[in-house]
C-alpha cells in the first residue's frame, strides 16, 4: 500500500455500525461489501484510495447519500462504494445475489455493457494489476508522491 493512500483510509465499521447501515438501506448488504467496510470505511478526502482507476473509495455516509439520487434511472438496491468525484459512480447491485458491480453515470444511468461479476472480482483484478504491474483498464498502478495513481503506460 502506498503511504499517502493508506493514510487516507478511515477505520472500519463495527458490526453495530454495519447493522445500522443495513437498517437505513432496508436490506442486508452484500457480504463482500460488508467485509470491505469492516476493513475501512472509505477514504477521508480527494487524495483517497483509488479502489479502481480514477474511482475513490467512499465513506458509508457518502455512499448512503449518493444512494438517494432523485433519479428515475436509479434503483434503491444499488449501493455506491466509489466515485470519480464527478457524476460517475460504481455501485454494488443488490437486486440479485451475485452483487454485480455496475457503472452509473449521473446523466444517462447504468452503462449496460460495463460490469464486474462482483466486488471480490474487481478487488482481485485490482490487486493482481498492482502485484504484477499489469494493466487494469489500460492503465498501470504507480506510486506518485506516495499515492497510488493509475497512469497510461510510460
């Protein structure tokens, strides 16, 4: 882990906090999302951890507020967990048991051709790319100023 990125990670949520979050959503959270949130409750600022290329890991409060988009293209069973700090958001789809990862664009809705099978798959692919210096979505993870950045091949 890169020191600046690691320093931005918040402590994990307790079991009681996870249960409270589930009460607010009104459904159980995907087990992989629960695990991720128990390790760390997102990043503290815009220099936070890029959990995927250009997508910052959000706090549970940010996730919950984003999940309340007044958007006819939004399903209440989508739980956001990362954003590009703009209108694009990665969500865990809770409408099925698999917990697919979808990309929601705030202006046009879900990108139908874009998805990861689940959060575990996305995290595994990201870890593989970092461990073996292989590309992820055409970019490579690099430590720049102590922070994880995703850059085009040099």
